[in-house]
């Protein structure tokens, strides 16, 4: 029996791949350079930590480009609430992967999917302690 996380991860990979293929079919092909270079790295607006992992960077860069967000700052709905703000009604999240690689002795790692929003999708955010 497959675990739900594994199935969700597989679905996320299919979604990312489908988006790339659709862009290629539409002729949206151009010389690509990582948009997070030069200070544009996707960053958590609450913790000020940069998102890691090539897949997260790709997912967030594509979401930002497709939606035309002005910032590269992201957070969960709960983090927005902790900053006295909220996600605007009707906004759609972007799914990323939070995980750890294997531990000592070849122990398996783990991965969880998180839904994040760009700060452009939020209202009333006030900076708070990280």
C-alpha cells in the first residue's frame, strides 16, 4: 500500500512536469537562468529563510512568473495569521516539499507537502519576530 505522502509527491511531480510540457507546447521557451540568483531567491516571509531544494525553487519561480507576483516572499496561511494578516479569499496556494534526507546508518528521510502563498496574495501582514 502506498503512503499518502508518496502519492501526493507523485501528483506534485506530475503537475510540475505537465506545466513544463504545456509551456513548451505554447512556445514559451527561452534561455532559462535561475530567477532566484542575484538576490531573488524564494524566501519565507516569516522566518526569512531561503527555500532550499531545486524543485522548490523551480515550483516557486514558475508560480511567481505565471501569476506576476512582485515579490519572492512566501508563507503558509498560518504564518500569515501569525503576522496579523490573512490570505485573500479565493487565492490559490502553491505546493512545495519540506523534507529531510536520510539519517545515520541509511535511515530513510521524509517529505511533507506544504501549501504556501506569495505575500502579494495576502493582506494586513505586519512584520514580526522570526
